[in-house]
C-alpha cells in the first residue's frame, strides 16, 4: 500500500506542477489521503488481472445500499407515496367526470 500511496502522491503533485519532495508528499497525504479517493481497476487486454489502478482524488462516496440502507429505504418510501398521491387525483377525476356526466344527462358508462 505504501508504494501505491507514494506513486499517487508523486503523480498528483507532478500533475499540479508541484515538486514531489518528501515535505510536499507528506502534506498531500495529510490533506488528500487515499481514503478520500475512489479506485477503479483497468485492463490493457493482457489477461484477467487488472493492469492499471485508476485513482480519483476527493471523490464523494457513492450511496450504496450497504452504507446507507435507512436513507435509501426512506427515499424509496417517499417516492412511492408521492407517486401514489400523484396517481390518486387522476383516478378520482375520472370518477368525478362520470358523476358529472350522469347529472347532466350524459351517457357515462351505463
């Protein structure tokens, strides 16, 4: 892990145009550690094992069911309630139309 951490820090600093000396590397690893990054494997068509490791600094963690079960279930329930409420006026308006049509002498659905 130290090799990946060192390589990440050096490449990050070089990309930013900062000299990758030990002081800058230590400072970077304090302010933007690997734990705040998202990782993604990559392949170069050389086999089944990943050849490349892509590191995306300062990525916000994705919401996964395992990490945010309660929040995701609440959001799903709220969405379902909103959809149910949105569908309810359409159903009642059809019934209202039939009742109004019956009052006006229209055929309705007889």
